[in-house]
C-alpha cells in the first residue's frame, strides 16, 4: 500500500502553468521560462510560488522554494471551506462555495490544483472574469485569507462554537 502525503508529512506539489518568454537579440531569440507552482500538505496549509529561469527545471525549483516559504493556513471543515467567499486580484474574480459531502471539487484546472494541495474535497468554484493563471492563483489565495473559521467567529461574538453553528439543539436523550 502506498502512503499518502498526509501520513508521511510530505508536501503535495502541483505545477499550474509554465510560460516560455522570448527576448529578441541581434543574434536571435533568447528563451526563458516562468513557472507557477502550488505546494500544500493536504491538511489546510498551502502556498504558491513563481520562478523564472533560462531552463524549465530551474524555474520549477525556484517556484517550489518560494511556495514552501509562503505557506498560509486555510480553515478546512469536514473537507470543505466554512462559508462562501469571493477573492479578487487584478482582473480575476474567484467565487468559492462550500460543497456538501460527495460534491467533489468543481473547478477549473488552476483552482483544482490549489484545492487538491490544500486538502479540500468538496467545493464549488467559479472564475468570474479573467482566467489568467497568475491572477486566478492570487485571487484564490486572497479568498483563503478572507476565510474565517467558526472558532474565530464564535470567539469574536463571545459565543460557544455550538451556539454559533446551532449544534446540540433539538436532541433527545
């Protein structure tokens, strides 16, 4: 049986986009590459990085290093996000909605890679404006930063988590 990244403590690495850029010199074209990469532990920690280099492997390596340094914590509850949220960056606008168990990840390839890395199994997403991978990644991370866990909201409202979520009401012994 193969151990999952969750069990071994390894990070999930996903390449989102590789772009080739040409610069024209007197002697011809010079090519460079940029790579956007997402890294996550599958348990609520995720980061992204952009790397640029003359060769693809070097660009990916640089992007992975940056992604590991810039990891953030995302509140994940039962495999989904706590509440609907919209994240914006540049011309990109991303809508994230929690999904019921069994929904799966309904998303485009860019957001799907991020959700797989963070460990979200049930979510519905929509890119509303631009689908540029750079801006979609940044908009998704902005949305993650705006998410609030039920514990945080309960503490802010001076309630218990059960009172906030309505759990425990209507139970018979």
